[in-house]
C-alpha cells in the first residue's frame, strides 16, 4: 500500500512537471506516456529488490533458507 501511494505521488509530480516544462503542442501526450513508462519500470525494479530481500530475510529468520537451496527444481512439461 505504501509503495502504491508513493508511486501515485511521484506520477502526479512528474505529470505536473512535464506539463509545466513542455510547450503547448500535440507531443505532450507522448512525453507523458514515456515518462510514466520509465517511472513504472524503475518502481517495479526497486520494489522487486525490496520484496526479494524481505523474502530471504523471512526464510532466514524461520530457519528454512537452507531448505530453499536444497530443493531439487525441475522444469515440468504440461502434456495434453
């Protein structure tokens, strides 16, 4: 929830900044779309790092981190 509120706040500030700095033309929509895309990618990358580290910390605290590394992972194929 906190990440969503921060993302919305950053998006609003960016949209206001892009609108204030751009001259009045038809290309503003493309500029705003590009800036929101870049912000969304950056936000997802940062959130992924935090969520992964949180998962590893919980596994370590529960004492199951070793089991995660010992698990034999195999690709499964779905047959029809």
